[in-house]
C-alpha cells in the first residue's frame, strides 16, 4: 500500500482597480508555512516547480469575494508518495 504526504499551495490575489498584489504560500506536510512568491508569478510556474519535486495536483478550489475590491484565493491540494 502506498503512503502519501500532502501539501497545499495557496494563491491570493488582492486588488482594486489597477492596484493589486498576488502572493503564493506553501503549506508543507510538517505544518510549516512559507511565502514562495519570489519563485514565480503564476500558479503554473509554482505547480511545475513542485511537480519536478514529485508533487501531484489532487484538487483545486477557488474563493472569490468582490466586496470593496477583489479578493481571490486559489487552493491547490497536492500529494506525493512518502519516500
């Protein structure tokens, strides 16, 4: 039987008009959290990077709140076999 470990990539977009900020946070299997925004400016860049480390996308979810500006939160759930 295969044992898995899981992680979460969160993309957060916050903005109003032409002013916006996009950030990416990695939630590791050990519960730690790291801002990885500097590693790329798109979700695809981040997914390809962790894919090379053995992570597989399991599901994605999106929350959008357009009250007083825009906030979008995209969650990418990933897994990989335990070594």
